[in-house]
């Protein structure tokens, strides 16, 4: 059986690995990660090999209050994002190595060791901003080594594919193959009574949810501003149902959000249930009527736009009515199964949420369309079969 190594460093996660787990039996799949991983990987059903990473050392050597600065200096200023020590030894004996995005240092390490170790190299392209990560000569040199040495790229969106083409990668070396989700898990199944109690809401109330990090690039302050206007709308006030906003997540801007909520006297309408582990997150979507991802582009040193949005796939599969923004690849991901608004436009966001709060049939129609779209394009079982076919093609050298 052919051996495959999936390199994700500190970014190893269950939501991406649910596709690769389905390759077991066809390939012997292993994951390679750092010692400190940003996500809970206790439910990842793959052998995980942990190696020391530059981020591990920064966390070990610097006081906690300086750790964020150290990561920023290493990753963004110096361009050494996730160096994996001893990676070459871990890659011995594999037939195919699959890494992510050319700008990670571990992708360069995999490209540099490829000829000596004799494996095929596949790189998943999430990045959808052309020529990103080229602000330093060394970083640019490493990136183009990866672009040159990679046997095949897996672009998660058409926009990611167009980015590679603009950067000089030949069309024959690119396939579009997005990650998938478990449709048997993410599905409509009625609101969770325990979670409703936690939100101080009833089963008929309208729950608007955000799931993710509480950081500025996700546009969370615009969601709060839009919700404040929503709560002062007389047509919304006249509804027999209460309208609630829940921020499911944690992050450095939570305190600022809470301060605003208290200042505006909205504590009864806005909840902060905290971070939910991934093995329980389906409860959130099942309890959500309207899901909002108000993502905005970022231009600080390393330009970024929303690359896919796994939360969009999960909420759509759960038949939530989705409101999101025209940031990066989002319009391509949601198609006509969501309401789109301009990034950083709280008024546009308010109008879309208002339409959904007042339109039960619109919510049902968008929810059904979202479920159908995910089933057709983002089914983990089907996309794993496509990945297996691609691996066979690449390993055979056809």
C-alpha cells in the first residue's frame, strides 16, 4: 500500500482531515504536525507524528505576554513561518507528500527534500491573493522553489487556481478539489434544548450565530453594529419571536465586543457562549436560524481574503440561512445559496439579516439550497474518492 504524509504543522485540524481520513484503506496516510497544535486533534483518526516547530520554540523561550510578538516577528517580518525541525527524517519512506500553501517554510522543506527522498509532492493552494508572501527576497525564493518542484497543486477554489496560473504554474499541474464535510453529521436535526437554555432563548426564537475566532479580519464589529440597528427596527420589535445574536468563539477582540454590548444595554440580546470544541459544533448549527460570516479583507503585510470558510459549508449543510460577504472566495463557495453583502458594510449586513428575520420562507429556501450545494460540491466521501484518484495518477507518473 502506498504511503502518504500530510504535513500541516501547527495547523493540523479535524475539519480538514475528515477528507483524508477516508483515504485509509486505499493509502497508508500519516499526519505530520508540530508539538503544539492550534486545534483539538483528539478526534483525528490518523497517525500523528509530532516534530519540533519554530513556533514551539518561540512559545517555550518567550514569556506568554511576548509570545504573540515573537510569532509575528518570525512568521511575518522574517518570513520563517513554521519551520519543522527534523522533517527530512520523518519523510523517509513515503511515496507522496502533501503539504499546504507555498509560503509555509515546511512546504519549502518538503520541496527541497523531494529529489533526494524520491517522493511525489502535492501542495494544497488555499491562498487566493496573487503574489502574496513575496515581500522578502528569501521568502520569494523559497516560494518559487515550491512552485517549481511541486508535481501537482490542489486548488481549493477557482480563485486559488487563478492565483497559481498568474504566478506561472502550468494549467496541467493544477486540479480544483475542495475539502469536504461529513453530511451525516452536519444536517438539520432540531434545536438543542440545552444550548437554547444557555442562550436564554426558546425554540421559536430566531438565533443569529457567528462561529469562529473573535478577530477583526472576520468583521465581527460590523456584525454587532448591524445587530444593534436590527434591534431598533420597529418591524423586528413587532415580531412575536425574540431575535438573539450569539458569538461562538474566542479571541483578542472579545473584550471590546462585550464592552460595546454593555454600553448599548444589549446584554439580553447578545450572548457569548464561548468556544465550542469541533466534536460538538454541529449542536450550534442545528440551533441556528441565520448564520453570519462577515469576513473582511486584510492588507497588513501579508494580504488576505477569505479563502474558503469551512463554517459556511457546515452551516449550509445544516440548512441554516446564510449571510456573508463578497470577500475572496466566498461568492464562489456559496453560489446562490446565501445572501451576500459588501465587506465592512454594517448597513448592507443589517438589511440582509432583516430580510431573513422577517422572511421565514426565505430562510427555508436558502437553507435547502445550501444543503443541496454542499451535497453536490463539498461531500467529504465523494471528494476523498476524487483525491484518491488524483494520488494514484500522480504516483503512477501518468
